[in-house]
C-alpha cells in the first residue's frame, strides 16, 4: 500500500518543465513595439525560470493577449487584434502571437494651461507639442510633460507642479482627451552668493560668476560655476549648497565651499610617435601666484629629433576662464633629416574668446635661430607680430561624430625693425569630421600656407614649410618632403598645400578601421618639388586620451616608392 501511495502522490504532483524549451514567436510588429511587448509578456520573462510547470506555462499564455494590449497602449494603439496559439510537442512549447496593431487613437481636445506667476512671464512661452487631430503617443506625452516641467524649473519656478494631468481614452469613439494644467508657483532668485575660501582675492574669484544676486535661480548656472571653478585648478573640491531653508521671500542664498588645491603639480609623461620616436616629458605647473590667480607652467620635452625647454606665465583677465595674457620663453635644439639648429624664443600674447565662439590671439615673438639647412649655415633674428583665429567644435566625447578644427594665422617681420629678414606669412590648418552613419565617418584635413619674401634662404627653418609625417603626407618621415637644392637635400619652401581624405568604419567596440589618401608638398619657385602621394589603411583604438592610430602607408614621390608605419596617440581635434 505504501508503494502505491508514493506512485499516486507522484502522479498528482505538477510536472516540472524546467527541461522544456519554451519559445515565444511574435509577428506583425516592428522592432521597437516588439521589444516593449516582450518586456510586458510574463511568458517571455519566465520561460527560463527553474521549476516552471506545464500549468504555469498555459496560464502565462492565457494572460498574454491582455499584456500585449497594455504594452501597445503607450504608443497609442488601444484596439489591436491578437491571435494566440500554443503548440506543444514532446519537450517544447511554442507560444505564437500574430498581431494586427490597428490604427492609433487620435486626439480630441487638448487642454494645456499654465497658471500661477509664470502665466504672465514672457519667458514662459511654452506650447504642448500634441494637439487636436494628432495621434496619441503616451511615450511622447510623458517625455514632453517632464521636459516642460524641467524648463519651467530652470527658469526659477522651483515649486512648479502639475495640478492636473489626465489622459482619457474613449474606446467607443476611439479618441483621447488630454487635460494638463501646470501651476508654476512663484519665481525664485539668487540671494547672497557666499564664496568661502581664503587663498584668492574675493573680487578676482567673483569673475567666475555668470550670475548675481537678484538673477533668476538656475540649477544649470550653478553646475556651470562648479565646472569653471574645478577647471581653474585652484581648488580640488567645489561644493555648492543652495540654502532653501534660509530663503527670504523669493531670494535663495548660495554657499560655495572651496577646498584649495596644492600649489604645485608635477608630471612625468612618456609618449611615442613615428615622427619623434620615444618622447619623455617633464612638467611642472604652479597653479597660483599671489591672490590674483596668476599661474605658471614649465615643461621639458626630450626626444631624438628635438629637445625643448619652455616656460609660460599666465595672467587671467576679466573673464578668467576665457581670456588671458601670457609671457613665455623657450630653448629648442632640433636635429632633423632636413635641418638642424638651435632656437631661443621669448614671446607675449593676448588671447580672448569672441562671442561667435572663435578664439583670437595677438602675439609678439622675438626669435633667434642658429641653423644648418642644405648647404646653408646661418642665423636669423626676427621680431614677429602675429594674429591667430582658432576654433574647435566637436559633438561627442570619446568618439566624435561631427566636429571641426579651424586655425588661421598671419605673421610677419621687417628688416627695419630688429629683424634680419622681411616677410609676410599666411597659414591655415583645418580638419573636419563628418558622421555618415553610426558605423562610418569621413575625415578630411587641409593645410595651406604661403610666404612673401625676397628669397627662401633669408628665412630660418622654423619659418619655412615642409611636408611629410604622421599628420601630413603619410608614407614619408617627418618633414622629409619639400623643395630640394641641387644636391637633392630638402631645404623647405615658401608655400604649402597638403590635403587628406579618410574613410573610417567601426569594427567592434572601441576598434575601427580606415582607408586614406594624402597628397601635397611644400613648394618654392627657386627650387624643385612635385606633389607627393600617400595612401594605405589603418586601425584605430579609442583610448581615454584620444584614438591610438596605426597606419600603414605607401608613399609615392616622382620615382620614389616608400612604405612606412605611422603610430600616433592623441586627440582627434
């Protein structure tokens, strides 16, 4: 009897189907709608659950039509036609759902109102994007509802809320009605702004504020202030507290707690590129001198072709994050294929960001250069005033889908003013990134320059143009291209024209591949040179400091053919 009792109990227990293969097949929906339906379907969520029983599978299947209807309602579909079927074989369940999504519900009346103090504020000119006759889209409705509230709050109406928010669907008329009333409350403003620190002059620090007491309260302006103060490097921590509990009327005081950063920063850097080979950088930065925010930076860069020691002293101006005056000096020893020599430079510059987004820099350099280039062994002294306009704009962080870098520079010198040569030089260097799709990008680069002077030989190498290298015509070494003298040695030129075209395709994750072609050279009417070409393919890996590029390029110049591997790490723009 006990044996038969065990058999009876076993037969009555629910049969586990953990070993069964439960599949869900959905027809008739596009990808977005199908994804939402699967998220709602209990049978989809539980099909791999351990201990699932046959009776549970059938129950979940019976629940599916109602769940499918709910999943489609946010998109405005309230009357789908659903055919469901559950096929059962020995060890498999196949749940099939064929869906005719039908038509979207259309909107009837849309009652959107703004009440409170903001109703008469001309800056609160907001209309709801859905109107009578539009298809109901509850996803868009929720997104816009939150977006409007965020915009109202950013204008200073911190207590804004929806006093009424209803969407009513009439299934008989297959229409919907929206009733949305926003109560703004009063508009808050900034009260006293207290910058708590002891290292800088309060009047200087106040220049970082883009708002003042009495201005409309804005979270965005507070975040911008925090970002500005952190980027200044004067402070290692910036904590901003809005004192709503201390508000007087509509005025909210703000406390900014600033923790000083260390005065000195030291860095050691290692780098490599095929232009320079291994590179060692020693960097010292003095983050502040005195209480007016002055700062200084010195750097030593060591590589086989060039060694540079430089220092710069910076004085922030009225807009300390945008405008400054700087004084600098540098010593440079270079030993390149085309030239070798030593340079000593002192300079002063005044740099401001213009309202249109461009940066304008006025500079005055005094250069002494002792050099050998070709058969020429000479020296030069130049007092060089110059002006530069530059702009960098990029959409994206580690992967720029659309961006550009523009730079235009004019400089010159005169023998009548502390110089051994008279010349005028124009130069531009531009790069554009165009996103063709999520996978493809087109990168274009152009570099042009021209110099007016009596002869090339009166110009030192640093004022001549050369081509070739990682960021010029690939397939050739750094400054290997340019006009050649009678002995075939590169001596540089008074003009430059280089262009590049590159197609890049994302492969997987942070990896992408590229095909490119470069063309151009430096030119001079007194010496021989022709257009050089470089073409090849490359691989890129997106690192935290910019893409790491590996390019294998074939160079062609007259009858010369070269193959060169280029390795570069750094920002794209």
